C-alpha cells in the first residue's frame, strides 16, 4: 500500500518503519474544505488522521504548519 507525502507529493510505502504523524484535523480551519489532502482515519480516535512522509524534513515541515499542507490550494513542490 502507498500513501502520498502531503508536503512533497512523493509516494511513500505504508509500513511499520515509515515516518508518520497524526493530526486532529477537526482543529484545523480547512478541515471541511473539499479537495484537501486526506490521511488515514483512525476509527479509535475520531477526527484524527495519519499522514506518511518520505523523510524527516517533510515530516517536520508538516508538523509546523499542517493546515498549509492540507489546504486544497497547496500544490506539493516535489523532491
């Protein structure tokens, strides 16, 4: 299974060793925006989504500004 890194747009393998981050998306201003990047929903934690990253830099950038990278108008820059 593959996921898309919301920061750079790279495909990332969904596996136990992958870099991930969870976000309480309901707290973001663009949570309900149509077309936003959507992560994997955790049924045990309502409103929380998990995102996968190609590297530590993308994960840290995302952690600083998740709303920016989940905004439907954001276009990943690629690596």
